C-alpha cells in the first residue's frame, strides 16, 4: 500500500510504500523536498481478521474513512462535458461530427468515473492510504466522528510548531453533543 504519512498535527511527513503482510515497525518516508524521514508505525489492532486496515498505523486513531479521488484529467473532462452540453443546447447536436464528439465525451466521463480510486484517510492525522483493500464497514467522512475528541489533532504538536504556548485554551473547540 502507498501511505501519505502526516504527523499528529496534520503536517505532511512524506510518502512510503508499506507491505501490510510484513507489518514493518518503521519505514522511510520521502518528503516533497526529497529528504527522508524515519517513521514508526503502530500495527497493534490495525489489521482486521480479513487482513484489511481498520485503524491508522501512523497515529493509532481507530477511526478512518473512505474517500474517492479523481484522476488528474478530471477537470479537463468536466470542461469538455460542459462544452458538449452547450453544443446540445444551442442545437448543434444534429451534425454527425458533433454527435460523435458528444459520444466521445460520454466515454471520457465514464473513464473518469472508472478510474476514480478509493482511499482510506485518518480522521486525526490525515494520513492517506492508497492501493489498499478496504473493508465494507468503512464509511465516508462523518462530521460527528470527526468532532470526537480522540479524532482531533494533537494540540501540543500544532501549538509548538507555531510557537504558541501550550495552554488548555489553545486546543480545538469542539461542538457539544446533543
């Protein structure tokens, strides 16, 4: 699996390839600037009986959610599809060449949907897991789960990175439960 690792204050650390079958306790993550960082992984209770990831191995948060990512050419396909709609509305769709272009746009849109990949992401640290088998019990992002105290980023790490003093008033404000 490909892991885009972030620390507990949600700052990017780097990208690493991890084999869940081997369960390495540390990996080298390559940052965007090319530097390498050694990252320790927490595999305790992270894999379910089916061999699928059920919690974050970077921070240990038990809550992860699924999300879909579109290929990089998706905005281009959206612009072309909009042009096709305009051509249809203006009445140019009776021309065989325009009809062929509209069919090509439909195929392009279907390709965008087919190439969309599902990833897992951690609520607490934001680490993203790609090329991983996803269990059926993982759900899309949920605001209530994200508001739970155990899903909040580590306020001490975030404050120390900004140079702010670590006081209880600097922590995240959480909505009250009804």
